[in-house]
C-alpha cells in the first residue's frame, strides 16, 4: 500500500526552526528525511531527521529509544506514519515540545553526516530506457536495446563495501584496459572515469528466502529514496564486461547521500506509470492497478561539476545536466517484485540503484559517456576548461527535488564526491 497524502503534507505548516521555512530549503517540515550524524570526537552514530539547516537528534528528542536505523526500518507503516506526525507536531510553530526539541537540535554544518544506514547488498538496475538506448547506440548503432529490456528490469549485483558517504573522496582506480589499437591490455589508471546520476531505494522490511513479494505489497518493503552516484570507469568496463557484466569498473566507489527521503514524504509527488504507445505491457506479476495509477515518482535530478580550478576560485560549479525520474521504464515496486520473483531475500539496509537516470533529450543525460558521446565531443565549461571524462580534483555534486502546485517543495540535499589521483 502506498502512503497517503495527509496533514503532514499541508503547505501551510510552518516550523519554529526558521531555516525550514525558507522556500529554497530542501528540508521543510513536510520532508523530514532520516539520516545518521555524529558530533566531533564521537564514534557512534546518532539517528537524526533533517529540518531546515539543522538536524534533530531523534533519541534526545525522545522520539525513539535507540541508535540503530533498523529501529526505524522495522517499524510497520502505521507506526512510521505516527512517528512522522509526532515529528511534525513537535517541530511546528507553537509546539509545546519546542524547548525539549531545541536541546536536541544541531546545525548540520557542525556535525558529520554519514551513510544513512549500514548498507547490506547492493543491486544496480538499468531503468532509464533513454540511458540504455544512448549507451546501446554507442555499442550497437543498429540495435541499441537488447530484446529483454522491455520485459524485465535489467540489473546486476554490485558491491556494498565500497559505498561511501557524501563528502568522501576516492582515488582514481587502476585497472586493465585495452585501447582499440592495442593487441594486449595493460594496467593503468582509468582514463575514462565517469559518474552516474541515480536514485537509491533503501530496503526496510525483509522477505524470507523463498518468498516472493507481490507488486501490491512491494512498496511496504521500501524505506525511502536517496541520491546515488555510481562512479564508473568506462575503459575498465569496456574490456571486462563481457560475458558476466560490470565488475571492477564499478566496485571502487559509489557515493550515497546522507538523507533518506521516505515514501511518506514523497506521497504528493507520485505519478501514473505508463508505457509508450506500442510497447508491451509488463507480464502480470509486474503489472497492477496501483502501480499504474501512482507507481512513478516526479523527482527532478541535477548533476553539477566543480573542477579544482573552480574550487580554487570559490565557484560552486557548472550544472551539466538535469533529468527527471518520472520517465523510468520500471518502477521501484517492480524492482522489488522482480528481484524477489525467484525467492531471493532482500534485507533491511539493502540498496537498489535505479541505474543512470537520463531524460529523452541529449542534454538530459546522466553520465559523461552520454554527454560527450563516448568521449568524442568535449563539454565546454563556463571557465574555459573542457571535459570528456573526469579529471583528478573534479568534484561531482548531485541534487534532487520534488515540486508540485499546492505542495511544499522538498529536496534530497546533496550527494558529493571528489576524484583524487591514483594512489
Ligand atoms: Mn549504475
């Protein structure tokens, strides 16, 4: 069952945390995403909820009694909706809890934000048909989409150990590559390092090994969504991916944003899921009324690049592209149902990546592989620099937000990562 729109989404709600009422804030009182933070010198993470430019310590505010995100994940839908209502009532203007809550409030700029939870298994999908077509055209100009694409959500098993928190840096990976004019590969730092603009769905409720999750219940297993940058070394990928798919080209780092925006918060931004005219309807196990009526999410996504030169000048960076998750070929619910159709068990903290979210227009592409047409067309930046792929010192920043008439805009914060030279 998908979360309803209720009083917690009312655009007239205002918070006594003044920064939350700024119309440009990603974290108004209608959002309330969950994350983990710690203060300087602390080892253990605290559970928090973002409100304006602050974070509320959930345990100190006596809203929950522990420190493990699984406490929130284990809650049934009704309990989580009750918690959301408690948070709204405590944070809204005129609340009797203002004094108690204020003592549990920290500026986000003064704390470390970590991964939102311990990440279990990581599966990455390929749900943007525009991305799949763009990449497919580079590999197979006559036949860009493989015949299975319109019948099942394509995915592969990624690596959870290298998922890092937003703000982290990583070293350019070393790997085997083979240039077109070489007859043998060599080991070298990747020269075709790329980002991928994605969303991550975080699993809350498990299914028992052997049990399938029906489409109608699939969203009950999902905690919420965050931003994911699935860094990719295209030259390593090109040499290694056949016959078993991506491996070391992907597993050196993936960056996850700190805040999980819950499906409850996203309720006003649902849209119908439709297939383009002439495309096959999904098989019955991937088809359902609720999925058709509101399976999709209207989430605007943006990628920005800040080069080392830009950073030295204090410039925030150039936006490279913008797309929207509404055009995904498969919904989050379909990903969960398809993932479990063979009896595979999902566990709390598992992460399902949507795959690169590219829009239908060339400038809406969610990777450099697409924006530079495989490195053939350099991208011109505002300061005169050019890029085909990422250079050392480049920082990639993802943003996401939802807006709709009659509702308060909510956002995902940022997902930021910086490329360091090969170690
Ligand atoms: Mn990916």
